[in-house]
C-alpha cells in the first residue's frame, strides 16, 4: 500500500494464507492508496520452486475526508481468476 503511488512509502502487510479480508488502520484522510496482492509458495520437499507470485492487478482505494486517525475498513475482495494470473505459479 502506498499513498499516491509513492514507492518509498510502500509497506508490506503479511497475513495468513486463508485470509479473505484485511483491516488496515491509520490511513491518511482523503488519500488514494494502491493495493496489490502477492502469494508466497513454499518450496517442495526437494527444495525446488517456491517464492513470490507476480503481483495481482492493482486495486485503488481513496479514504474518506475526516480525521486522520480514524480507522477505515475496506473489503478488497476480487475475483481471484481475474486478479491473479495462474501461469508460472
């Protein structure tokens, strides 16, 4: 997530593999954020493969005008078949 597509402001947020939703707090009011999702796959029993998938299609969210400290909750559910390419995973 990074306000205004600033790569220096990007942060990694890690969650459990079976998570369908993510609650993000302390966002700046009236700010556009970009979210992408990548999966991490463990290597097989022989140590082959593994690593991060390519990023999903970006999702953009603009926070509401209000207090900077107010928590905003966004449900970024998307169709996985459309968002995450399966080739090469």
